[in-house]
C-alpha cells in the first residue's frame, strides 16, 4: 500500500492537472465549463462505488441540461488520483448553469457528495453565494464545510460513515 504522504502528493498533482484541463477547455471553447468531481474526504478517492456515484451524477446533470435545452459542446470523463472527474462545456450562461448544478447538489439524495463547479467564459468561478445560496454545509453539522474541514472538526471515521450512509441509502444502479 502506498504511503499516505505519497497519496496526498498524487492527489495534489491531480488537482493541478484538473485546473490545467479547466483552463485549456475554457480557452479552447470560450464558454461555460462544468467541472464535476465528488466530495469524498480522506485519501481513498477511487473505487467502483465512487465511480457509480459519479456516473449517476453525470447522468442527472445531462438530463437537467437537456430539459433546459442546453447543448453540451464538449464532454470529457476521466479518473485521476483525486477521483473521477468530468468536464462539460455548455452553451449557456454560467449563472443559469450554476442554478441547475446547485439544484442537483441541494435536491438529490447523492447531491451532497457532488462537487459541481461552474466557470464562466473568462475562467472565473461562479459562486453559490452569487445566486443567493449559502456556502456548502458540512456533511455532519450545519457549519460551513470549509470551516469544519480546516479545523478538522470531525473525525475521518465520522465523515466516511456519513458518506457510506448517503451512498447506501441511495439507488445508484
């Protein structure tokens, strides 16, 4: 088994590569980009269950885009050390797109595990706060997810138990 420090380095490198991919797609298509990963705490980011959750999220996202008659101009799905990643360039404004993605995050049973970022044609992140929503909440409490993560408010075991509960209580097939 890999040493934890090595795994963390690989995850950080994967994040850098994801950011590079995001920049390249925005530069190439000059349109709104959806970058979709999962909120999975810890160093285990890749397994068949997480892939199924990610695939379910992509399906939900594509269904919602189709309902709104939003055309997907480009789609890439790949697996990296940081987990499954999807990139969809869409022919729609970033604010409209963010409303769709946050609706999925807020309303689907698996939505709390989805991390769907939306970038405008200039590469600027479109925020939840910009559409009148609160920052993402912690998996376990009502505090900000970022604040709890930074302070390590909850144990990894508690967080992973919640992730497993969310997955097990949702139909992902």
